[in-house]
C-alpha cells in the first residue's frame, strides 16, 4: 500500500508539475530555437489551405474572405473547402466567392473530418499544407508567420497559437488558464526540440511528410504531426501565427469538446501503441509525459485515495495527507457553486476535477464508438 501511495503521488506530481518544470529547464539549457529567414525574405512556396466543413453556411463565406485577405507575400496559394454532407448550402455559399484560388469539394454523405482531410490532400498540389477550421479567423500576417520556420530543413510542421474568447469568472475561466499553460508547454517543447501536436485551427505540414489518416481519427491535429515526425523532423510552435476563436468557453460545449478530445487520446494510445517506445517514435517520451499520463491521472487519483485510506492508522503523515485530499475534493465540489466559483482556490480545484471527470467520460466516449459517426 505504501508503494501504491507514493508511486501514485509521484506520478501525479510529475504529470501536472514535474514534466512542465522539467521541460522549462531543458528548453533553457538545450534550446533548439530556429532562426528562420524574415517572412519577407522567404523563398516562394506554394500553399494549400484546407477547410473541412459540416453545416457551416453561416460562417464559411467570412472564413474564406478572411483567408483571401491574409498577407501571402506573393506566395502562390489555393483554398480547398470540403463540404461534408452539409444540408445548409455550405458548398453553394462557398462557390459564391468567385476567386480562381478557391476550390470546393462537395460530399453528399457525411464522411467525417479525417476523410475530408484525406480527400483535400489528394487534390492539393502545393508544397505546404495548411489546416484550419471554418469558425476561427486568422490574423493578417498569420500565413507568412506560419510558413517562415520552414526555411529550416529539419522543420516538417508548424503550429500556430489559438486565442479563445475569455470565459466568465469561475471554473471555466480556470480552463482558459489551463489552455494558457498548455500553450507555454508547447512552446517549451518546441524550443527543446519538437512539440507533439498542434491546434487544429492553425497548423501547417510539409506535403511530402503528410500521410493519410484513418477516416475515424479523432485527433487529426496530433496524428498528422506525429506521423510527420517519424523520420526525426520537428514540429514547431510559433506564437506569432495567431488564430482567433470568437466563441467563449461554454460549459456544455466544453464538456462535449473535452470528452471528444480525451477520447481521441485513448484512441491514439490503443491505435499507435508502437509510439510508446524509443524505437517506435523519436518523440515517445514527450508523448507519454504530455498526453498519456494525463489520461491515466484518474487511475492515479483513485489509487492515491484508496491507499491513503488503508494507511491512515499507520503514520500521522498519512492522516495529514488524507485530510488534505479530502479538503481538496470538497473545495472542488464547492467550486461548482456560483458564489464560490469566483474564488481562485475553488475554481482551480473545480477545473482540475472537471478535467479528470472528462477524462473518464472520454474513455467511455472512445469505447462507445460515437467518434465513428463523425462530427455533429
């Protein structure tokens, strides 16, 4: 029981504090930051911007116009919109934009986002593939900032920074803080060598390194970069390439999104189990530390609590730690109450419990095969 207790405690500490601190240290002492040529001096590379859309009739025109209005610095480009079983006229609205660089693929029966990405990449003829969504919009210089690191031949992909509209005070605001910490971690991984995934709203991959993904893939923005780095290339995180999401965090939407994302991590674990070893993938350690240990945290929490209960009478330290655990869970539960959710200790504990509850929900989401039905 002592072994289970201390092992669980160490694993939880490493997952949520140790790995971020270690990556912060490593990124300072082993900094592989690139010095790309200034965007204006970049060699011309052709670009294919891919948007997979389902029932985005209300946003697709503004999204395409936003992309057309970006600064390309004379780089040849095309925008490929795949309308996936839309019944709201998404494809027709996209075709209303009379621009030779805009191409529309209409799929009558919904296939899912991954299938749409595979279709679009077969049509794309460019050197760089840029993936984005229909809801967000890019900063004017996002494109040239996104492609500037490709001047380094070791770079096979680049992720940009997604800015989400802030939530109201409470546990959802703490999820926004969690997202800020996640961006910091990606930045440090990038400086150390390579990050393991990108934001699906803004990332780019060398076309020669793209490999088709299974049609039921949940996390295309992790699987595609991980496949691209199998030969030792790097995925960078460039905070200067900015995308903006106008929708603030919403409890119901965030619950659905987190379950789906965490379900994707389980799919990643079971489908690409060879990536767990040094000979299976060069980024295996970052993948385990950044993704897999997080989805195991509910198990560590359970073992930590049960072993603590069993050891309460053996030493006073277990009584103290048990009381601290109980106080933390009570604080998190009370953090769901509106008056207390505005206080940082309550909202932080509540957000932590929410994320772990969504991890359990994500596991059952993966087991239920709901992800095979595609997006709603």
